[in-house]
């Protein structure tokens, strides 16, 4: 087990003007500080709470050193060297005493189970425990390996024991209540701080409509869950309708060869940009974002696109995207994953002006998300929330 002081990092996000009701010692438990959407959200929340005057610490469970991403004012610990699930949970329980946490928050199933097990080991010496689920679990079980299914089995047993559960979206919250036995009064949806990366970006000077052709932007890893070849199929369907369309990919991944093969087979222009952190800075005036995943807990990229004035399309069956798109306003939900339905949705989305959406976007600001999280922490630790 190691401890490290916070190194120089990106500045913490600006906090709301009013002071918190009371300051808390808040402990986060996450796999690492960098590498995915949950890690970004955790870092943003930690930075916001630290700037508000709360005492904030974090325990990472994986072996990768990501302390360079640690927000200012946050103390970091690692349990990566502990052996196995119970070894890590025991190490986390030991750190309860070191951090003197009032409340501990974990994100993602693996970290959630470690924190919940640590709470069982520490018993009355444990802080209040809040777990946060970021995915639609049931849609990903078909074809999952045994270890993942075992993990979810344990999650169904342990999640109801948490003092509170935070869901990334309303569809995820519904699944946790119906499929995991979490009581509704212990459940809160806290919106992601999804506009954090784009808050200062200027809107794209768009050319709504299809007259200039379309740039289909694919902002995701090229993996099976995201079904990226559907973007190629959608562009091919548009071409059949006389609409010129190219596909530009940001993310890279193992299905790149399949994307190139599909593009060659259909005659679609495909450009792979690889992983680009500020992908939203590279839109053409005729861009439409397409996220063809079979499931999404939310979809940060859909909000990021809207924040710079670009419409998006996702498949309605992905469920969690319903919190990240306002159909007819910021984008469209395709009825099915058929390329014809996707093409219809892309055409409809291309005509949108994305006007008067500031109030909706504010829900996903750092301050709004942080205030909601802080309110949950206050309720749980004060006993005002059902436990």
C-alpha cells in the first residue's frame, strides 16, 4: 500500500459561489485516475469538492500509475499491490481509518464491489458507502464471460446494502431498482459533468441540411459494443439516396481493419483519426455525430457534441442515450439499428439548429453535477436519506 501527495495537475473546476452546508471528508474508490469516462467524472467531482473546501482522498485499485492526473488538493492512495479481491478490500478498510472518511464513493462495478466488501469488513467503523453504476448491465450479459457474470451476480447481492446508489442515467437507475433490488429511496440520478471539456469551446459554424453532403462523426472506440461498421452502412445507405457522406472516426480500436474492409466494399470514404482527446474540435460544417452502440449507460459524447452545436444520432435500444439526446432538439434516436432507420435519423438530425438548449446543457455542467453530488453526500451523511 502506498500513499502519495498530489502532484501538479490540471486546475480544479470552478465551484459554485455559495459555501457548502458543512464540510466532509470524502473518499473515492476507482480503478485508476485516467482511461475512461468514469475516471474523468471521478476526477472532476474530486476537484470540485476539494475546491469547495471538502477533504478529498482517492484510492485506486489497479497497478497503473495515473497520479499525474490527480486533481489539486486531493490525497491519493493505492491498493494495487494487495492480492485478490479480499486483499484489496481489506486494504481499503484499513485506509478508512487513515482517511477518516465520512463517506466513500466508488464508480464502476469492480470498484463498487471492493468498497462494499471493505464496508462489510470494517462494519461500524466504515464510512457511509455510496456506489455509482455507469453501465446498463443486463444488455451486456449475453455473450459475457463467466468472470463478468460472477461479478454481476455479486453486484446484485451487494448493491442493495449500500447506503445510497448513484446512477449515471434514468435507464440505469431503473435497471438497478428492477434488476438489482436497490430501493428507490436510496437511488439518485446525478448527471455527468459532461460539458467540462467543452465549456469554453465556440459553436461550430454549421450548414444545416444535406445539400453539402454529410460528415458522419464516429466518436467511440472501434469495439463490438459500439458496432462501428453501422456508420459505414449508414453512409452507404445515404449514398443510395444520392446524399454524399463520409465517415470520420475518433477512437481507434481492434475493429479498425473491419472498418477499412467495410468502407472498401461499399465505396464509402472512411478516415481514421485514432484517439483524439479534443475530437469535438474537428467538426466540419456538415457534421452529424453517430453513436451506434447496442448499449450505453449515458453517452458523454452526445452532450459534448450538442455543446458545440453539432447534432447527434443514437439507437433508441441503447437506452441510456435517452438522457443524452433531446429528440428533435439536439439530435435524433433511430428507431432500430437498421441502416435505413439510421440514415433517416441522420437526415433529420442534420436539419436541426440546436437552438435554446443552454438550460438543458447546464444540467451537465461541472457546477450543476457537483452541487447534486454534494447534496447527496450531505443527505446520506446527515441521515436525512433513507438508509
